């Protein structure tokens, strides 16, 4: 799995998630429910992960949507 975005901005994560789901890219949002444990103060970021073989397609979709500044660096 490749981490594409890490953020505590739930709107950003939701937007990126909807773009990828609409394109049929499988994904997983890690730490999605941490806010319930932390008291909803937004300390822990959520991580948007995709399978390695879908990462190039997912990155292109997010870049085309104007989210290039939010993407994690490729290892």
C-alpha cells in the first residue's frame, strides 16, 4: 500500500476519497476513527492509502483535481 495523503482535514480526505472511488481505485483510509478516541480535536491525521499497482493512477487523478500539494512524496 502507498500512502498518498496524510491530513487531519476531513473535507480534504473526503474529497480525495470520492474522486478515487468514482474512478474505481481501491483505497483504505487509515486512522479514520481516531478522532473518536482523541475527543474530536483533530490531532491525528487520517491516511489515504491505495494498493501499489494503483498508485500511479491515483496520483494522476489527485493531481488533475488540483491536490498535488497535498500528496506525500513518492519513496
